[in-house]
C-alpha cells in the first residue's frame, strides 16, 4: 500500500439499513446512522443490544445479511476500498499478545509488514507509548500491567498505523471508575490531537456523556435516537430515560 493510495482525509462512515441474524436470533434490525469525518461518535445501549456486532460490521469482521456500510460513500465490503483507508480497532479484551513485550505488541504491524527499519519502529513505538502515558515500558510483558494499562497499550498499538478511523469496543469494561475516567480522557484527547474519526460502542453512560460529540442509542437491534449528549438527556422516550437514569434502589433499610 503506497502513500498515494491512502485517502488524505479522515473517514466518514454511513451505515444503511443493516440487518444481521445468527440462526433465529435477529441481532441488528435495520440499523442506520452516519458518522461525520473527525467526529467522536458513541453508540450507547444496554448489554445484548447488538453494539459489538455492529462495530464488527463497520470494521469488516462480519458481513451483513443485508444493508450497506459506506466509507466516504464507498462500500467497506470492497477490499480495494478497505485498502485505501487506515483503520484500527481497540478490542474489549485489549487483545495483546502475551508472548510479546509491550514494545513488540505496539510495533507488531510495522514489524510484520516490514514498513520501517527497526530503529524507526522503536522510535515510533516509544512516541506512541509516551502519548498514552506509558513511556519506558517497552520491555514489560502484558501480564505485568494492570487492565487499564493494557487498554492504553492497545490504544498505542492502534495509533501506530495513524488511523483515519478508530473503533473502540467497550473501552472501559472491567476497569475501576478512576481508570475508566483515564481511558475516557485518552480517547477524547486522541480525537482532538489526531482529528481521526472515532466510533465507540459502550454501555458506560458517564463515558458517553463526557466525550461524545453525538450519541446514538441502540435498543433491541435498532437505533432509536441520535443527538448531542444534552439532546439525549432531554429526550422523553421512556426507553432512553430508563437507560440514561437507571439507578440501584436501596435493597435494605438502615
């Protein structure tokens, strides 16, 4: 892939009437939305609503039963189109290779494709680890890091390809509240610093309302509302209000 083949602008994404079933289980039931170039767009919804399945369609890991996913108006299903864009995904589990060091994980794409000489790869790895606050940890193994640090390594690995589109699958899952805030700040600063288009799926309300330009609410396989964080809070749909304002009632009296 030469520089001439790389699209010069950040990628806009459009999902049109997307359907996906697994056997009798209809997961996506006609999902449609548009993400503007450079936007930080969060798809929020309860567990089991189809968020991760939707994200895997956008990155091309799953093929829809019907409907389209377009990047700048061209089908993501076309390998030639996918080859024109730099895309990266940060998985819910971080998906680090436990047999490799932190530095080797971050630089893996560049090393495997022999895109840069070793010294330049080392410099790129160091710069991206510094960008997520993990400078000097190149020689650590993933199992020596906390869950939050592993998430940040995964973000650094995604940054190595200088993505025009970066996707996050439940980035704050299994993190304590303080680390969840840190990861949210990392995603927000990444978007502002690189101007990459960022698509996040999450059930974390605090994350969504603190970082998103716009939020889409996914419920039972359908997008039921899209708007700014303030517009989501003001929406009177009981399904949205129930999710946005859900609280645990006291289970025992004093």
